[in-house]
C-alpha cells in the first residue's frame, strides 16, 4: 500500500501523514472493536474448542486481543457473551424435552453432539439447530469472560442467546432474525463506521457476526490471528464468505495503522 504505482512511492512516514491528515479527515472512520465470546466454556469448559475437530486452543486469542486493547485507540469496545438459560434449545441434554420437526433425519435418541437437527421454530417454521454440549449458562463460571482477558473501562457488554427457543450466533440478531441485541443501537449512538471483529468461535459466532455487520453496511475487518474455531474447513469457508461480501481480513499487527 505504500506504492502508488511503478515510480511514485510514499515512505511509511509520508503515508501515515496522508492517512492521518487527509484520508481520515475526509473519511472520518469511527472504529468499534468487537470481542466475541472469550468465555471459559469455549476455552477450557464444556464446549472447549480444543476438543472440536480443528483442535485449536481458544486461550491463544487472549494475548493478541489484550495487546490491541493496550495499543490501539478504538472509539468503542464491545464484549459479547453467549448467555443461555438452562432450558436452551442448543443443549443436547434438553433434546428429550423438545419436539423434532418431522423432516429431521435422526430421532431424539440417536442425535449426537454437533449434529444438526430440525425443531418446530417459534414461528411454526422448521428451524435448523446444531446441538452443542450445555455451555455458557447464565451466571455460571463457564459463561464468565476468561480471567486473563483484559476488560477495559467504558466498554459495553452484549448478551446473546437469552431466548430459550432460538439460538444466536451473530451478536446482531438471533439465528431466526426475530430479535436484535442492543448492539445496533449502541453502534449508532457512537456513529461507528468500521467494525473490527475477533474472538471465538471463528466459524460460528465470529463468522455470523462479521456477515451481519457487512449486511448492515459497516466496513468490517476480521482480525484473523485473534480468532480460533471449531472446524478447519468451516473456518476457511468463513474467510471466503467475508471476502466475498467485501470484508477485509488482516492480522492484529496491521490494526494500529488502520484505526
Ligand atoms: C458459539 C457454539 C454455540 C460461539 C456459541 O460463541 O461461537 N458456538 N454457541
Ligand atoms: Zn451457545
């Protein structure tokens, strides 16, 4: 990016000057940093992503995220928390209390963790749902943000997945788009234009959130090395979807120069 074309080149210092004194003044980016679900259950608890097929270590996102919090001057900082009631539809141990839609290929007895089944949705429509171990139950240890994650002053927490009958991967909407979290109104209040997204799990909640941010029209930047996920093929699909929808994928060492 420091080369304009073959011969005209800007030094890093000249580019930084242009960025800060011309481009930013015209474009007026307002940045929001969205740290998704860095909670005990996904790192070492019941839904530890290290036990999923990609076998990634969720704890590894904490150090680079803390470093960004220490070094980058974001205009707003959000932490999301997966925050389920005990009877949540995504918990495999609640399956016996619920009715599967006729089109589901497995029976309640056969269904395994990580399988996808079809429930009768709240609006009477069939509702696809992946089954997870019980996780992030409201007010439990597993639902707490990991103790090593820095929580900065004046940041905002967003709770999702609170409706027992609908799951919520995106921090914007539940999976059926029935209800919004408070994120949109909070972003509007701050006049945010650019959303920096990272956290757990890359191919579940981080991906769904990035896609929704793009669909609303935010410039969306996914910070690759601050994410860990469940399934390698799905992580790659997430990257491709974000790029196809005009999002940007960078590493954390590139963030400071953009904000
Ligand atoms: C998540 C599975 C189930 C996530 C939440 O935060 O990515 N994954 N619930
Ligand atoms: Zn969940």
